């Protein structure tokens, strides 16, 4: 049993069951034993691989999109280019290299920022970005970013923001809680609290007994805060994650450890917990601030930005093994049976 699991069992025993959102927050962000505060989960040696770790092409194309957004905004100076939830810094490293190649003066006159809540990951990011020719500033929240035009990227950010779950029980939808069974083991059950059914997806009324619905007010609040900054100061945003373009009924909460799925309640603090992102809700938060929210799939976005052309350029002078690796990366990033359809892209631009 993990140390965090012992603490959660003691907490529930003392104060009663906790909602899924609180459990998820403890597992991921507990200061002493949380997943993101105690380990480096990225890459083949970790628990999962993100798009920037698959190929440099991902970061290069994201950099081009942000640079084009800056140009379309009138090339404002000063401006901040930020990454929120930056992993181990691979994406920012690839973006900085790309910007320095296409416009060295842009690098010299722009400020860069990393928004990271984990001190451990921030140190890893500093090591990754050492010697890149630009000195990013680190922030724990977007609130401390400079009050100037903001061009921001978030890759696989929102899936880790805690989600609330509700279970269809009789005539109502009750909040899904985590409590203890007769053997003091963690288990799910329907709590006493209910939710206004008008907040649920349209198909909730036809859902069977025991069906699960998910709402993520914390995600919408974070997106609203980002949109508010862009609406007030100018800029653009790009957010990429796995999820759905239209909300629906279903339990998407999952745990991943050593690249394999496992029981969500098995190893708190030692497995990544995520759920699918409701992109319609994020887009609504953006539009409520008068901005344009454009939705597409990762495959469509990367292909539209020139993924195949960049792959061809990289492979032109490469050996056969390298060309096969590049081809495999293209398929993983944009293929319909890989990340291309499951992952969605939200573009935030001025109307």
C-alpha cells in the first residue's frame, strides 16, 4: 500500500467519503506524496509518452502556429510566449530552437514563461532548457505573468485537472464518492449530493441506472482565466489534449502506470490519473470572453501545418532506419488509429 493510500484511508475514516475530484487532486498534486510532485512520469522510462517526446516535429509545428498568431496580431512588443503544464521542457526546447531559426530577432525581443506548479518538474525543465539562448521565467500560476500580449500553449494539461463524476441513481444523478468498504478498502459509491440535470449532457435523460456523467468546473475556470487574460491583453492560445468535441455520458477516469492501465484506486500517488476533456465546455468558456474558439483534431491540425512536408525534409538526408522512425512518428501523431483522432485541438484567437 502506498503512503498516500494509507493517508487517504485515514482521512476518509476520520471525516467521511470524498468526491472523485478531491481524490484526483490528492493523487496528482499532494505536496508530499502526489504523482506530479514526487516523480518524472514522462518518456519511455516513465508512465506515458507525450507528443513532444515522440518527435521534434510536434514542437516545431506548434512554434510556427504561435509565431503566425503573433504576426497576425500585429507583431506586438513586448509579448510573452508561455507554456502551461510544460512536462520536462521538451516542447519549449523545440519551440525555442524553431523560433531562433526562423527569426533570431524575435527571440531577442520576446519574453518566455513556464507555468508549472511542481518544484520538482520545474528543476527538470531548467535543466532541459539550459543553454537554449533564451531565459524563461517560471510561474506557478498565470496570475503572475506580465500584463502584456500572451501567446500560450498547453499540451495535455486539462486531462489532469480534477473532474467531478455523477452516477445515475434512481430519479437523480448523485455525486460519485470514494469511501471505505467493510475491509477498509477504497471503493466507489453514490453519495448524497446531487446535480442539476440541466448541467449534464443532452443524453443524460436516457442513460441507464449506474451510468456515469462527468463535469469539470475546475477546467472551465482555468480556461476562463486564460481567456480573460488574452481578451484583456491580446494574444492567442493553443490547447491540445485527448477528449471529445461534444459531451456525452461515460466514465473516462483512468489510471496509467508504466505505460499500462490499472485500477484507479490501486496505487494513489504512483499512477497518473486523467479523464477525457470536454472541449465543448472549454470552447464555451473562451467564447464567453468574446474570443474565437476553433476546434479540430490533432491529425487535421498537424497535417494542415505541414507535418508531411516537414517529415519529408527531415528524412531527405537520413538513412533508412531514421526515415522509418520519422514515418512512425507521423503515424503516431496524426494517424486516425493513434493520436490523430483521439486528441483534439482548441485554437483561441481574436475575432
